[in-house]
């Protein structure tokens, strides 16, 4: 008797599953894509991102402060850590930048895939360093964040100057750019 009831229940479940599968409620809704202008606006408004590196065995992801200058993304790297060895391998990376409201009513994110390269041009490097400081001060970032840059907090944001041995890296050869947002 129990077997018959289970068999009948299984048939009912299969019938309901078939009818549910044809229901719109199970068809995934895709997030709307952002326009090029919306992507650029998001990048301009934010200042933190995550960079995903191709590691030897596993991906490696880390947060970075960035600046957007003349359509290019610049980052400050400290001279230590896993990211330096991964950067020197020259593999592609993904950079993710996001914005959202506290309750996630509105959200958007951009993913850019490309390569990272050290900035060796002194003028370009100096411009990026000055912009990093400018954005930090404009956004009211705590001087405690200076430790993420490898500097003592008591020195203040103005301590980051082009004459310091600061590594500046930029994203180049972008092969993919995706921007999605809440409906």
C-alpha cells in the first residue's frame, strides 16, 4: 500500500514538474546590460575594485583602489605579496567594479578583462599618483587606508608623492567589458 502511494505521489510530482517547467516563473530573467555611457559613469564614481588573477593552482582575488584617467584604469601596487609574482607572469586579469544601495534595491557592476602593465613613463606615473591622493581626499578616505598602500597612517595622504618608490599599474589590452545592472 505504501509503495503504491509513493508511486502515485511520484507521478503527481512529475506531472507538476512538467507543468512548472513550461511556466514563465522558472525561466530566468537576465539582468539588463549597461550602456557604454553607464559603464563609464560607474567607473568614474567608484574608487575600489577587485582584481582576479590567474594563479598557478587557484584564482587569486584582491581589492584595490583605482583611478580613472583619460579612459584608463590605474592602480597602486605594493612591492610585496602574491599579486606581484602573478602580475609578472603576464596572464590576463579580470577587474570588477560595483555599486549598490544598502538594501540591494539598485545594483550594477562592470567586469573588464585585460592585462596589467607597470607604468614606466614618469609623467603618466606622477599623474596617477596625484589622482590617487586627490580621489582619496575628495572621498574622505580614512588615513588608516594608507596601510593598504604600504604607508604609515600618521604620514597622511599627502605623503604619497611621485618621488616615492610607488608602483603604478594600468589595465591595457581590454578584451572584454561587461556591465550589468538591476532591472
